[in-house]
C-alpha cells in the first residue's frame, strides 16, 4: 500500500452467487488520504459491490483490499464490523435513519460501536448539535423524531451521523439522487465544508457526471473494473 493511500485494491475479485452470477474484478484502485473522489457508473456497473468490498461487508474472493493500512482479509467478521465503524462513515442512498429515534439518537448511533471514534468526541451531544448547526438544520431539531423530518433534513442528519467522531473515510452512496439541482448544490456545499474541516477522505457514488468539477478526481467504473455475468 502506498504511504499516501488510504484505500488500496489490487487484483480484487468478488463473485455473487445465484442463478445469474455477477463477478467484479478490480485490477487496481487507489485513493489518497484527504482526496475527494466521484465514482461514476451506470446501474449494474458494480459500484455497490465495490463499496461493499471497501467497507468489508463482503470479502474479496481473491486479491487484496486495504483500508487505512489494514488488509481486510486479515480481520475476523466481528473485527471487520468494528473496524468499519471506526474507520468509515456511510451516507446511504435511503439514509437508513431510525424513524422513531430522535435526531441526536441517530447521529450518535455509530459511536456505540466505535470506542476510538467516541473518544474523539469529548462531548458527543455537543458535537452532534454543532454538526446540526453547521449543516443548516434548524435550532431545536435535536429532539425531533427522524420520521417527522423532511427529506432534506433527513439527508443532513445522515451526513452528521456519518461524520460524528471524525472517521477518516466518508462513503456516500448517491445521496443527492432525490434532490433538485438547487437543493443538490446546497447540500454538496455543506458536505464538502464539513469534509474539509475534518480532513476526511470522500468517495461519493453517482450517475451524474455534472458533479465532477466539485471533486479532486473522477473515476469511471468501466476504467477500473470489469464485470462478468453468467447464467448458472
């Protein structure tokens, strides 16, 4: 792994089992520390499989996937879960908030599974409130139930949850797909401001090439990966 790389895939390959098996091969994919990367690809191009390998929710069948200096294949299932919670904040496309939990409950949730990340929060509730303010959420929203929030508010809570405790890596899976152009621009402004403040490495998945100018680097799936589909 390059000393400047925080994500390093080499000859990584994974095949999903099933009636129509899908295999993804990534000869090499490197991301430098602090870099913002836009990952572009059409539906079915392997973006989700690649993210799953980086997050360690699936293990490559061959090759290596290293995250912040650790080869994920050397970790047990439990250790990978803990490692992911410590190292990676994730913004899911559907946000995946706990609907009946408060805004604060949702933001602080990752800290329950990441002791080192929690230690970086000297006052977790205060940091959650500061993130809410920085992300433009209204004052007093902390006690509101997630189910009562607008889509835009849920999205910002999801960003705060991903960034709490300053994980070194942020992965965002098409977080702007449900937004109009103005809301998308405002959201990206807020997210990038927080990413820069925490010196976080960002990988954001999208199918929209118009976003490329905002990122340090744009990567097309068909340039770094090949896929194979075969009916069983």
